[in-house]
C-alpha cells in the first residue's frame, strides 16, 4: 500500500517536472537538437537541474543498507559497452529527433489527449515488443 | 527577466523535480528511474515489480492530467511533426531504448549520475544521432 503511494508519487513528481521543463513540447526538443540551425539551449538546463539534485541525493541514499520498500538496490546487470548499446542508442536518437518525444514526456502527454502522443506511445510499445521478439529468437538460435 | 525565467528557470526547476523523483525511486524501491525500462517491464515478459511499474507510470499519466487541467500551455503542440512521422519515431524509440538498455532518463540522468561509462557512451550516441536526424530532416524535409 505505502509502496504504491510512493511509486505513484514519484511518477507524479517526475511527470510534473517533465511538464514544467518543456520536455513535453516536441518542437522545443527538436529545437534543442537543432544545433546547426536555430538552436534552443534551454533544455540543457533540465539535465543540469536533474543531475545536480540526483548526483548528490543518490549518493546519500546509497549509504543505506537497503531501500525502504525493497531488500536491495537494483543495479544494472550489464557493464559491457557493446554494439547493442551503441546501435540501440543511435536508433533511439533518430526516433527522438524525428518525433521530438522520448518515453517519459510521451507518457505524460498522452493524458493531454494529444493524438500524436497516443500514437507515439502505441508504436513505442510495439517497438519494444518487436525488439523483445527479435532478441528472444536470436538467443533461441544460438542454443 | 520574465523571458529568462521561462527560458531557463522552468527547465531548471523541472529538471530538479525530475532529479528529486529519480532519488525518490531509488530511496523507496532501490531502482533506476529509467522510463523506457520501467514502462517496457510493465508488459514485456520476464520482469519483476509490476505493481511498482504500474503505479509509477500511472503517476506519470496523472501528472499529464493535472497539467492539462492547471497548466495546459505546458503542452504546446505548435510545429509538431506529422502523425506518420511521430508513429515511425515511436517505433524507433521503443526498439532503440530496449536494445540500448535506456533512454534520456535511465542513461542520461541516472546513468551519468552513477558515472557509468555505458551510459555516457549511450547518451553521447543518442544526442549525436538526434542532432544529425534534425539536421537531415530540416534540410531534406524542408519543414522550416
């Protein structure tokens, strides 16, 4: 019960932050990526604000033995810098530049009823399912 | 002055809220606040903590509802790409974030804060790819 409240609260705070920051405006995101044209640097400050807070707080939090509602801190399993990482990030970047949405802002914007965000979240979920399917068939082939 | 606040103050404030929310996720659930990962793990097989994922995503959508009620100008849809382009973009973002193991929040905010080399390389890659895409789209698409 408590944990669903903190989860929803964190999501709410995250989403409000995305809303205030301007990340939910595809035109603004595309302007931020348009460094060879009319570059709009303002979204750089989103990154600065987020990192300034999280860099300090995450270090304080991880001094604890465990989080409040779980038995351990979950760290990413992979450390390898491989082709998947670079290729995946490149494909994501192309999609980000085309649509002006990354996953968080798209999920927030869905609630505004904007058709573009609804379509984006739908095809994004489809893309995730396709990637999962390709990955699953590849690992099966290796066995 | 007003211009300065809306251009840099709001992004800075919004960013700080995002950083605080990511810290809250770490403190309460011990997880990385990567939206692509949290969202994908909601419906892809082989993932744990589904209630947490569900409530977090519900919070994100709830924020959208609250914003469209009290601050609807947050969602300016001026110069938004066409539905077809946005649909293709979603497909690429979904595929790419799962293959690369993260998005702007997971690799960008959380990963860079953890000083992860993987996340640094991913972040530089998606930034450059995004910039190159906008450059090509603006020059070949003639949208501006």
